[in-house]
C-alpha cells in the first residue's frame, strides 16, 4: 500500500519518486518498499527522489533515505536526491546528518541528466 | 487542547501526533514571524523530541508558548514524559549515542538547531526537555 500524494512514475529507465510535503513515518517506510518493488517491476536503472515539497527532514527520514539508497544500490541502481530546499539543507547539516556521499541535484531536470548518463549506451 | 491564546498543549501518544505537532509548530512559528529557515529548524527539533517521546516513553505532552527572555521574544517548547528517564544526560547528548538503533542525532542536533535547550530527567520518573528559539537572533 502506498499513501496518497506519493507518486512513482517511470521515465525511460529511471523511477521518478515524488515525496509528499509532510510524510509521517509510515508513509516514509511504505515509500521505501514501494521504490524497491518498482525497481524490480519496472526494471529500472536509477531512482530520482524528488524532495522539493519536503519541508522537514529529520533523523528518521534521513536514515530511511540513506537506507533506501543502499538498497537500490544493492539492486544495481543509482539514486539521486533532487530539489532539497535551502532551509531543509541548512537544517539537515546543522542537525548533523551525513549526506556527504549522497548524490544530489538542484532539481528533477538536472537529476534526470545525471541518471541518464548511466543508461546503457550512454545516450541522453 | 487550548490553554490560552499564546500557549497550547498537544498530547503525544502515537506516531500520528508527529504530523499534528509539526503542523501546529509550523503555523505558530510562522505566525510569530520566524523566517523559513528558523521555522524549519524549530519544526525539525520538535519532530526529533516528539519521536523520542513515543519511542522511549510511549506517551507524553508538548506545550508551546511564546516567551520573553532578556527582552528577546521567542517560542518555547516543553516536551514532558513519565517514561524511563535518561540515565546519563551527558552521554545521551553525544552525537551517535543511541539505545534505539537510531543515528543518535536527535538530542545533540536539537541543541544545535535551537538557541536554548534544558534537559531535566530522573531515572524512573521521566524527562522534561525545554527548547527555545528567539526572533532577534538568527
Ligand atoms: N524522552 C526520553 N526518555 C528516555 N530516554 C530518552 C528520551 N529521549 C532520548 N532518550 C535516550 O537518549 C538517546 C539519544 O537520543 P537521540 O534522540 O539523540 O538519538 P536516537 O533517538 O537514539 O536516534 P535518532 O534521534 O538520531 O533517530 C536515546 O537513544 C535514548 O536512549
Ligand atoms: Mg531521537
């Protein structure tokens, strides 16, 4: 089951996951499962997590995102976090979240460019 | 449950209250005139302390109110529970210390996000954590 407001669509071989504005812990956990299931079902090569609507990124959310990225990696996929708001970025770093080795992009369009590089054949 | 115009109490007894606490605090802080980054800091801190309550104490309350300290107007949030208490506060404040399989960032991170943070805890009695953020400082 997936909570409303969460959308997962496939663009070429990439999953575009739009995270809702204020997800509760269940929504975040469901989102993780949904992403991994979609990876398999859609034979996706990469995941873009669009968090441009997210206003609060706390330690639980961050931990689940980091975990999801690792799980996607184990399944052979790359993840890019797109659209983190400036206020969320400032807060996340001050909270002490280590997002150092997470691939990020300013917005979905740029994230798509990044993921597109990984496509077999490398065509954009 | 309203206890006045400039104060309000929210009971925390399940994960579902995370959303209401975050909404209430976001609205109050925005109305008080905090900028978007400070609002995000305050809401994130509230999110951490609320989660700690239902994770470690299973239930408790959050009270918010406006405060005035040394001529600075601010928002004060008090998180109170009657859970197991924190045995060693200094240890709990260290980044990475966790008994719940977390990142151990909630308490030390909250201290960095806010202007003031006070922890009172008695083993077996419960925990009261007060945090403040002032409008003047940034
Ligand atoms: N209200 C509380 N009652 C009892 N113990 C608490 C309470 N809040 C925190 N603690 C203790 O302090 C430790 C540190 O809390 P902190 O929020 O910093 O990290 P965490 O909850 O373990 O992980 P994170 O918040 O990063 O997900 C907790 O693991 C727990 O042992
Ligand atoms: Mg915590």
